[in-house]
């Protein structure tokens, strides 16, 4: 399990042992003129009733661990690791943990005038400057940004936070303009069934997880599981599993110390050349180049 998920598990254990109230706890990571970044751990669970909050600024949160349901005026989606939570200033929203406890996100908040200026400078039409969907699924285009954000928040890597905040905002706006809501045609109780499969993936991304095994975890036939997973999560099971493994690998590389060959095998790849190929396709650089970019070479 990636260290970012380990710390979430520890926070949940500490809350339970101490009898503390469930809470959302942000830790400031970086800030500048018009933008803020925080590492946010939430220890709420199925026993906690969701309550309404309100976005004060434009919000983009990269889910790092856990899953939860997010509802806003733009729709309702199951948020899973690697996806982006999107929020518009002034919009009310709710986050619910009906199927599991806790989540961890790296959250970016933008002052509305700063966000508007970014959109205008990027040449985005006025109609694309306000999010019309609540989520962007864990697409490949987001993987390098998610890896850098995780390394900076978790390991204190030397991240150019303002550059990352600008890149994330523009990319999120562009991708979100082409994303459709996923709620049409969902089978009954689909979200609860898929949440079980997602937890199995997130809890053992380095193990062999076949389509049949995941379908049994969700209580669905392989055909219906494949269709439902894509509708709920936004990517196929293979894409989600592969990206979970590669994010795990990027996290270990950011921590330094482990050899690339060991990271490859521990992440579920039986061949180093296949790992290098998949890693380069996902992040646009080799594992060693990623290590240098995130933490500095220790080899």
C-alpha cells in the first residue's frame, strides 16, 4: 500500500482508538497570490451523516486515497483515487462515505478572479470557465500532475507549486468540457457494488487482480461489471488497476532508496522492460527521470 494510503489508515486508526470525532483536516502545503494547496485527510465514514458545505473559491482536488460520493449542483459521482473533484465558487456540496471510511486529497483552491484570468489567458471560451460536471475520471493526462502533487505533499519534494496549480487548472477545464455525466443507465446499487471492487484494487494494487475476481468482489457477471465499472469510475478496470500500480510505483520512487527493478516487481510487473514502457507511456518519462524530477537521483 502506498505511504499516502498508509497515513490515511493510521489517521482512521488514531480516530477510532482515541474516540475522536470524525473530521476533515487540511494541512497547508503552499500558497501564492490567488491560489492555495493543502493536503486534506478526511476520517468520516458510513456512520456519519453528510452535511452541506459551500465552495468559496474554484476548487480542484486530486483524490490520492480512499473513495467517497460527491454531490454538487453539477451532479453526483463516486470519487476514486486518481480522479479530480471539481467545484465552482458559491456552489453548495456534500461529501458522503456511505461505502467506506476516509479519503485523502491534495486540494487546490483558486480565487475566482485568478481562475478567470487563467481561463482567459489559455484561450478557453467563456462557457468553459465554469465546471459543468463534478468530476474528471483518472485519465492518463492527469497522471504526471497527480504524481508531482503527491510527491510534494507527502515527501516534501521540490515542486514548483504555482506552475503545477496553473497547469492543473487549465488541463482540468479543458478535459472537463468534454466529459459527460456517468449516471445514466446505471444498474441498481451499482455504486455500492463498485466501491467494493475499488477498495480491493486500492488495497492490493500490486497483486494479480483479474476481471473475474473483481467481478466476483462486486457480485456481478464479468460483462455487467465491465460495463458498470466504466460508467461509475470513468475508466476501464484495466486502466484503473494499471494506473493504481503506476501511482504506487511513482510514490516509492519519490521516497527514494528502492531500486527500479524492485519497484517494478513489487508493483505487479513481471518484466522490467514492460514496467519501463508502461511508466513512460503514463508519465511521459522513465522511472529514473521521474525519481530525479520528484526527489533527486539517489542512484
